[in-house]
């Protein structure tokens, strides 16, 4: 029987039970995400980005570690703050950066930007600028997987604010009734734009919102990349056999909601306290302490990640803009009446 009780994640196991190659991949992609977003923020400041931008600096462990536990055939739906989720699913830095800059060589030929980037080949069904908009899409994808008899699952990322939307409640309920292979991943950064969690919900733990629909729900430290990977690895197998599950990852974004956010609703002290819990620094310290990597080996990964991102920037900036003549290409329009 599926447990309906929210619970904490199990104690952390010794690191050697995770392949060194997997630990390297998680660390590398976390660093790539941080460097990607730092470069993207610089480009935004230089006026090279159309519209706004949303960054997940401080949240890198969530998307990267969950996606590391997935298989290539699994699918994801990402959030508007989804660079880490996209990189975690294996999307290319250069094509992502080109999309971010609205270039023809981007994943969506510059039409989607970072809030609507997608790559079906890697299993990414797309980011979504609508809060909670990807949740029913993920349930539909999981339904198709079930109907086709596939062994794959769909992981659905969304923020804490999305758990208050109708699409969340309707989707989780339907997935629970039909026992669909979907892993709901709530990236709880404690603020829905500028609204703190305590003013969004009268519960101490968002995992209880999964309990209401009779699905297994786990709440855990969202800055613990190793713990998240283990929980997501276990969750994937559970979802395949039993149906949906909710994984709440409690974390914090270091930057504002978007580049237009004056950030006046948080204190500098609060932000600095959370920066001390940086998931990248935390994993780096753990890998060195366990004797799996030396500081010098991790320095090489850091430097290569920075170089890869700068190469992606050069590729994007040298790429052509979409042609005006193609403005209506790939846009649906009704035929004659």
C-alpha cells in the first residue's frame, strides 16, 4: 500500500556506494550551471538579452542531482528557473546559451528563450513561464508512458508557489488516482517571487500537500546533492512500480526572483547565511574529505567548466539572429474559415 505520510529522507549512506563517475558528473554539472548563470547574468547586464532572466544560483543541487538519477529515456518538465534542470538532463551549453540570447542556433531557434527552452532528444519537454504550467504536461507525458507500456518516468520540476495553483492539485490528484509514473519535484526556495512560504501556506512542510492525495511524500535538504541523488534514485524505482511521488527539496536562491527584482523583501544577513550553505562548496568539501578527489582535481573541473561556458558564450554571440522573414515560421495559425 502506498504510504500517505510525509517523511524525512533516510540517513546518508557512505559515499563509496555511489560510483565515482556519478559523483564527478554531479559536481561538474553543478559547477557548469553556476558558471553558465554567472555568464548569463553578465550578458543580461550588457544588454544582450531580450526580456528578463531567472537564475537558480544556490539551487544547483536540485535539478542536477535529480536528473543524475534518471535514465536517458526518462522525461522532464522544467521551470522558468530551469538552467540546472536542462544541464542536468544533458542539454548542450552552447545551444542553451544561443537560445538564451535569442539566436537562430539555439535549441528553439531563439524563439523560446530560457523560460521556454526544450529539447525532446534529451528528454526535456520544455521549461514553462507559467507558474505550475509544466505540471499537467508532465502528468500527460506519464500517462502516455503508461499507455505505451514503457518503463520510463517523467520528473516534473516546480517551485513552492506552484503548489498553491489549481494545476498542481488537479494534476497530483489525477496522477494519484491513475497511479502514473511521475515524480513531482518541488524546488522550495522559500519565496514565491517575494512572498515567503509562511504567508503562502499554513503548513510547516509542503510534503503534506502530497499526503492529501495519498502519495508518498519526502521532504529533505535541497542543498545536499548526494542525499538528493540517493533519494531520487530510490524515488525513480518507486514511481515505476507504485505510481506518483512528491519530493520536496528545501533550498534557497541567492539572487532575486528575476533580474528586475530589487530584492527588498529579504535581509542581506539572511542571504549571506544561506550562501554559507552553498551546495557546490558543500559537495566539494565532502568529496575531498572522503578522499575521492583532491582539491587540485576539482580545481581542474572548475577551470574546465568555466572554459566550456566561455566557449558557449563565444558560440552564441557569433551566431546569427533569426530572420524577420521567418517570424511566422513554426507559429500555429488557423486556416481559412
